[in-house]
């Protein structure tokens, strides 16, 4: 049974805890004043959190020992309670499952490559876009994440990458659970914190950040106006409206031409190449004529196509296209002059690949999954 498209966030079960990542410097200083601490400690906290990826005040040795508990309670509550972490690809792919303050579950994935370390982070608990071939979409939307919950995934990913010897976190892709542009206000704040210089942010380059969307046209335009040269990735999955209405239900509101029009305007404003994400689904969207139509729509544009071999999810009726079919699709797109690659299917063994997040999140905490280790209080595998 499929779920319905949801653009309105369900009412949160309870208020989110206050965290320094939800506050500017003045806000942090005000909170510190309330608990009898000097204002200059705000910069110390932000340096530790954003710059050194320390999220526990008890570990901040530049704070007075007697004040750490009160400061932590006021500004550094634990946002992500680690349930488990799974790894594969010789430890180069790591998926973490987190429980949030209200019991909602989210996942994030770290992928280490020779030239970069990428974190795939979630923007919502669940997803309301209802794409039938995606495990996350079929789970429905629980709620939007707060700015701090989004940012804390990045800080936690940086810390995990360092602890596991994977290297320094360099890239962020908003391709985890949720539709990022459906949580626009919090996403916008998170992007500025992720790209802001330490101690006002994490200090990552905006050019190393990708924001994925199924095609919320008005918000694509807002992202273009924000002045951040992040990469826009459009999850297209079909070049024709008839099929895309079925595969990506938001297409019933904004058609292919409108979505691509917004993408080309984004490329014009930002001078950034747009990425087109296209899951290859056997006998559904992989016909040669659809490759030709896609090539016609994209030819001459500042664009790159990522073909994604469909990743398996429990009980799904959808399957990946055979390799010869995939190769022919690539050939036709390249023949049309469109830059095309096939995405690496990292993380399949731990349900951490594209479209798999939340496929096994309900099983979090159960023993026996390959590569799984329990997480200790610090977030590190014990």
C-alpha cells in the first residue's frame, strides 16, 4: 500500500531542546549570562563544537570543570542518541542510526574515497514525497529536523570519520532521509552554519555541498537567491510527465518542464552545473526512447547525469535495470552530448545506499547485521 504525498509537516510531539547550533553568537551569550557564565565562553563553545567537533561539554578542557555540566545542559543537549553503526567496504562506508529527542529515527552515511570524505545527511525524519521505489518515501513523514539536528549530523560525521581514520570530512550531500527543500527554513540556516568560518560555522566549502530535491520549484528559486554556490541535484527519474507522475508524485504539481526550467535558472544564477539523478528501474524507465528523450531535454545545458542502479529494498516490486540496458542508456545520453556517469552503489550491504535509508531503521538495535557495532556514549563504536 503506497503512502500519500505530504508537504505539510506533522505537528512535533514536543518542543526541541535548545542547542547552540540553533542560536547565533549573541543568543549563546545570552543563555550563558542566564546561568552566570561570562559571555566570552560562547566563542569557546563554538570553537570546540564547530571547529573541533566536540559535542560534549564534559570533554571541553578549556571550560572550568565546575561549570561544564551547567553549560552542557544549557547549550549542548544530546541531540542524536546513537543506536548503532554499520560499516562495509572495508570500513570505508559507515551508516549511523540516531534516535532523536522525541523518539524519531534518522540515518546518515559516511563514505570515504581516495580524494574526499563525504557525509550523506538527513533533513527530515522520514519523507513525505511518497516515491514508490524508495524505502524512505514509503515510510512517510514523521517531522522536519531542526537546524541543530541537521548540523549535528555533520559534526558527528566529522568526528566519526576522524575516530575511524577515514580522514577529514570534506563533502556533504543532502541525500539522506527527507526532501531538503520541504524543510527550507532549517535547511537554509544549516547551510550557512556548515559553510560559515569557524567559530561561526563548520567551515566547509559551499562548492562541496550538494542539495537534492524531487523538484519543489518555488524553493529551488529561493535556493538560487541565497547566494551559496552549492550543487543542485534534481531527482528526475523520468523524462516524461506520464511516468514521472507515478514515480515522483510531486510531478502532479510541478511538471518536468517546470522543474528543469527552475534547474536551468539555478545554473544561470549560480554558474554551477546541475546534477540530474535518475534511478534505473527495470522495464519502467530504462527504455532507449526515454534515454533519447532525456538527452533531448538536457542537451546543451550545464548539466551532468548520475544514473543510479536501483538498490534493493525488502518486499519491493522494483528491480534494477540489467547492465546491458544501463550501458545502452549511458551510450545514448553521451551520444546526445550529455555528461553521464553511473553512481557507485556503496553501502548496499548495510542498507545505506540510495533509496535504502529507513529500509531497516525499524530494526535498529537488533543483533546480527554484518559489520554492526553498538555505540557508546561518546558516539564511538565500542
